C-alpha cells in the first residue's frame, strides 16, 4: 500500500496533531513513514503544510512528487486549494469548510467553496460544528482525520488506536471525545463521497 | 540485551531529533548553540532528554554562535566530546573560530552541525555551508536520511578524534524537519577529562600556526582516503552508461524516488562524506558519457567537476540550466532533469491568495511599531533599521515601519552609519536576544561617537521567532546599556500596551529629537511564550 497525503492549514491550527495520530496508526500497522513538516517563520499565522508518506515499501523522497498525492487533507478551505498541483488525477480533496480569516484580503468564502465543488472528488465538511457537537471545537482536527480516513489505506481500528495513544495521557473523556469526533467525520465522508 | 532492544525498536525522529539523539548516544558531554531555523530543535531535543539530564550534559543556550563554538572548542581542549549547532548564517557569525578550530585541531571530538535553508523558508540567504567546510579543509558529512543523520552525529566524534580536526555535519531544511524511523545504537560513554598531548596545540602564534597549517595540508590525504572508504559514499553500478549521476545528501532520495525498488539504470555515486571520493567520481567519469550532478544548495561539486575549461565529460546540473540555479531540489525538478514525463497536477485557482506570516494578535512589537510610526510621522520616510526576529514582520502592512533586515545586530550599526551620513535621527529596532547576540558592540561604537541614534530594544523576554527559547538578555538590558556608556537619563522602559500608547509616542518623540544615543525598551513577554508557560504550569 501507499498513501501520499498533503496536510494543509494555517500556522497554529495544529495540523501536526493529525500527522501524529496517523503516524501512530501507521507504526502500529508496521508501515513505513516519512513526514516533512513546516517549522519556523511560516508558523506565525502563515500557510503551513506537511507531506505525509505512508507505505509498506521503502520510501525514498521526504517530499511527495507533484501530481502524485492520493489525498489533500486541509483544515481550512482556501488552504485546500493551495496544494492542488500535488494531487494526482485520481486523488481526493478533503477539507474543513470553516475559514480561518487572518488576512485582510481573504476571498469571499462562496468563491472558495465554488472552486472546491468544481473538483470531481471532494469532501467538504464543517468540522468545527461537528466537533462542537461532540464536546469541543478542539476536536475538529480529529473530525477531519475521520473524514479523510476512507481514503487512507490503513485499518480504521488502527487509527482509533493512534488516537488512544496520543490522547491517553489526558484521560478517558478526552480520548472518547476524540474517538467520537473521528467516527462522526468518517460517517460524514461515507455518506457524502 | 539492552542493546538489542534499542536496535529493534525504531523511533520516529525528525532529522534534527535524530542528530540530538545521535550526539547523546555518541558520548557527547556538551552541546553549545544559538537558536536558528532549521537547527533549533537539535539542542531543544537534548535539553528535554532524560539521558542528557541524568548525565548533566551541558545544554544551555549560548549568547551567539561564536561564543557557542568557542566554548565547544574549550570542552574539546579538555578532552571531552562537544557539538555546536547553528543555522547556515550563524556559521558566518562563528566563521572566525570555525576556520581557526581547523588550524588548532581538536582533543575531544568536535562536531559543528550546520543547518542550511535552501529556498529561504526562514532565512535571509541560502548560502551552502559545504563551502565553509572545504574552506576550512575539514571532513564534511551530509546525511541522506534520518538514520544517517543519527549515525553521523553518533560516530562523528570518533571521526573527529581520528582526523584530529572538527567535523562538519551539514543538513538542509527538508531533512531537518522531516520524520522517519531511526534505529538507535549502543550508548557510548563520555570521554574522561584529558589534557592535549601537545601543550602548544591550541596556540596559533604565527610560528606554530605555520607548522599546524602544514599538518592540516598533510592530513588532506587521510581525509580523502576516509571519504573513499566511507560507508556513506558508494558507487552503484547501472546498465545504461549514457549518463552517470552524482547525488549528494538528500538529493539521493529525490533521485531514487523515480526508481521504485532502488533500481536506477544509470550509475550513481552517492555522496554523503567530503572531501569528494575521488575513486568513485573517477570511475563514473571513465564509464559514463555525461555526468549529472544533483546537490542541495550551490553547485559546489558541479563546479569542481567542471573546472574552468570544461574540456572533459559534459557536466550537467545547476550551471547549464538542467536544474534551477537557486532554490531547493525536489523530486519534480529531478524528474525533469532525467527527462521523465510527469502528470503536472492541477492548477491553483486564482481565488487563492497569499497568507504571509504575521505578528501574533496581542504581540508587544505591534504596540511599539504603532507608537513609533506616529512619532516618526513628522520626519521623512526610511529611517528605521531593523534586525532578525519576529519584529522583521514590521516590514509588512499594516506597519511598514522598517527599511532594513540584513544580519544579526546590523540595525544599530546601520543606523549609526546612516546618522554619520546625515540622516538624523536614525532609529534601530532590535529584539532583546538579537541585542545580546550581536548588538552590544555596535551600541558601544555609537556611544563612543555620540551618534544621533535611537535604539529601540523591543524586549519580549524570549527568543520568539524560533519558538520561545531563553534569552541571554533576560533582566540585563538596562545594566548592559548603562555599562556600555548610554546616559541613564536617555534610557526608558515602557510596557507596550494600547493604554500606554500616548506615553510611548511622547518618549519616542523626545528621544528622536535628542542629539545623542538613546535607548527605549518596550518590555512585555512574548504572548506565545506566556501562554505556553501557563500551559506547562497546569
């Protein structure tokens, strides 16, 4: 198997929590990983991304070649479009619909959504609203991971295990809330793909 | 048994973390660094590591890269293993000690880890530190993977002790900040305190230095032999001899990405240790019609192979346009260089706009800039010289206050030079940590000549741009300024908050009008650091 994933968002939104959960899942599935992150200046509210590569074969490059990514997983709608040159002809675009507006010239959200809807294979999900329903908007990244999970070739139970591992320290309630967020995200994607 | 467990379990390490772990496992007694992206997390990893704590490995931040590397050399003098970490431009600050440490040589193993930033993700240039290694004539290691980064950091001390010179470990942003599985090896003990066998080894008086230099020159053949025999360098024979490829460091991965299973039809020389392994390169030259050089950074190897007259085997790379002359490499650029057709992906819709980094909401630098702008409104534009840090973002809207950002400390000295030229007042905007890194000497120059400059030391009590590390300046700025000779009547401290705006504007106005050196210190803790401090308390 091979899953090449571009994680996208804005500095401070915590896209690396998704990478960590997915990384744990992949490790427990005995898969190989390479994951390139953005550190430094762009973390100050700028556009950030991570190249996450998971495979059962050795992975050469830390960066995903253009036009070959299986999935763009974005926690912010405009950011989901920034990395389209990486997506393969059969790739999926999964994005949160809640905009993160920290620039004066942020486009009309409808114009952004129109571009996303033009795309043949997309999931647009209001992860913040679902996260609120399950307990806290802080779980929205796990809603996003759930929404992307049908397009990642890792057993769903392993992703659940990953969440148990990374949130375990914070107690049963936090684990359960994040698991619920994950499942709700997956359910939405299954119903809307 | 313990060893076996360590090697079986793989750690998912960033390249920088792999280096930190490798250095600890290699018996290091001290790390000496100044933060700088993408090198910062090496030292942070060591600071938080339980073995480092148990052994009491030195791991506090230094005031700048020069003091860091000098201190590391002192530890090496005393026989122990030390590492100094910095970003590429940090090596400019440490260049004097770096080049001269190659002349003195080492006692305990010394690794200088330098993280380059091609494409300038968080830097003001993309200089290639391998040139410094070549300039100082020392071995350079350039890992292609996180595992090699670990191995090189762990075993680099022994290489340094064998060659008797410092060893450079050069990485670039992508390896620094990319994660992969790393297998650890046995943890080596630290060295005992042992004095240098030659008591004059570290005395670079001309007569001794001339002898030392001849020794360094004579050592070059050993360094070459070690490169030729290094497990990090190898010749991978191909079947198609129309092209041979030299792939340095991480560029090797970008190349192999296009050959699943690792079977490349062309012969490849993988280079991860310098000086260049002449045996492999000569063989490639004999066996192949053309040579393509893939290297992250500047075309250093390409220039070496090409020479001046270019009469031999055609050399392709960054100089002939096969690859771009600047910027980092990636798999796509290498596919193009190999003539491979790739699906180019979808276009970015026009609706997508840039999202540049910005000062955080609530950051004290913002209040300082707003007050400064108001106080400067009476003067012509272009009077504020700035420096390296978050406040460099004051170049962007809505502030657009600053006119320069060049190197650490240049705000004060450039303001002085402009004032000398007649631009009065000139203003310097510098952060607390940048001030103690490289600003104090410039301030002394200004004080000695009573230059008409106003120095704004925007103090957020932290090294914030790199993630909130402890600042050497903490609690010392006023006393440093007074010690350097600034008139205490012209040193002002204020809390940069909106409610103090009028007061700040008044102070700025008064001091801009003063004919001499004044220092204004807006002081409020970095809000990122404050919130992470609160989180950690919980």
